[in-house]
C-alpha cells in the first residue's frame, strides 16, 4: 500500500490474490479445527512513465534558448547603434567646433573693425602758466604749465610714453639737446571722452622770462625779447596695440598768459 504523502503518479497499484494451499496436511489441520489463512500474493504494478513532464522541460529549454538568442541580438543591435551615435557625435562635435571658431573669428574681425573705425584720438588743450612764490612773499621760486589731455576718439587710449619741456628762444638749443631735461607725465589710460590735467614744472629762470615778456607785451619785438615755447610728444596705443602720437609746439602769449599753438608748425599735431 502506498504512503499517503506519495504523489498520485507514483502510487503503486496492488493486486491481492488468494491461492489454495496444496499441502494436504494443511487441509487436515483445517479439519481438526484449526483454520489456516490463505496465502496472499501481492503484485505491484509499476505505473507507466508519464512523458508530459519531460515535454514540458524540453519546451522550457527551447523558449529559454530563444529568449537568450533574442537578447543577444538586441544587445548587438544596441552596440551597433551606440557606435553609430558615437561616430555621429564626433562629426557633430567637429562641425560645432568649426562653427564656434568661425563665430569667434567673425567677432574678432568685427571688434577690430570697430576699433579701427572708432579709434582713440588724444588731444592736448590749454597751457596755463602758474607761478610759485615763497610763503608770505612775492618772490617767485618756480612755476608750472598745466594742460588737459583728452581722449576725443571712440575707444580707449593707453598712454605709455611722453616728454614735455619749456624752452626760451634765446637759449642755445640744438636738435639733439632740445628735449634735455624733459618731463614725463607717466603711463595711464583714458576712456572715450575722458580727460585729465597734467602739469609741467618750470624753473625760476623761465618764470623770469615770462615776467619779462609780460612787461614788454605792448612793445614790438626787440633783441631783448626771449619768447618762451613749450614742446612735447605723447605716445599711446589702442586695444589692438596700434601706436599713435600727439605733439605740441606752442608759444607763450604774454597778453593772454597762456601757451597758444604756433601757426603752421608741423610739430603741433594729433594722429
């Protein structure tokens, strides 16, 4: 008899058969009042093997193999698509870099054209004379000339070099010694429309020349006259590094007490 927990397909089918006892002695014993139990033969029939489970496993394996193959094909397709996208991105990056480079070049050209069109232009105005006296006295000890340096152009100007000096016509001046003792106004920058005041010192001897010219202001020019001049140059650059210069050549006017440009002088200019 099969156990209760065995699966149904594994339950053995038992057949019980009784066989007569061929032993006559046994029959005699039965007649004497003792009952003999018949012999029992148990025949266990093995149930036929079911093929449904085997077929089920084979179908599962086939489906798993199919799915695995499909997954491999899909993965390969993703790899191909990824390679294609990488190549396309590389070409797109090259094109984008080229476009950005072209835009940068155009911007630089536009900026250069703008600076060239609206370049800086330094002009020097004024030339006022101020004397310096000892405290509490009227005795002069020196003086100065003041100018206003202005950027009249459309872009920034960067001043990097300058030299200015005041000289009297009666001095012994050669071309090589004209700027001996010249004064520099330093390095600085001026934006569009910006101006600044610069000061050039003058000696006591030059102040005395101013006073002599002032006292003879209504007299005709004579041998005693010593006209006083201021000469100088200023160099500056724009944002492109292009250098330009401005020069002054002015004579002291004793009536106006100011330096005025010398007429038709090539040393008075503004690039």
